[in-house]
């Protein structure tokens, strides 16, 4: 049986933490920043974790076993 390839776009966007969670960056921080408040931009800088409902899809893209 062949090896499962990792999705190239997913390996650039997600990072596996030591506890097994998957970290991700917040959306809406790339452009059209003039109309967003400083507080909103500052809070979008922080990393967050992938939601449990999306964990299966992300793990499949990263070729991580269950």
C-alpha cells in the first residue's frame, strides 16, 4: 500500500502542538486592514486551535493517524 501524501497547503498552514492539538492562524489579517480597529488587528495576530468538528479533515490533510 502506498504512503499517504501530505497536503502541501495544509502543512504550511497548520502546526501540531506537543499535546496533540493543531494550531492555526486567524483569518482576516491579510488585507483591508485600514477599516479594522487596532484591537481587532491585535487579537487576530494570536494563534488559535482547530475546532473539534474540523479536526478530522485537517488530520487527513496532514496524514496524521488517529
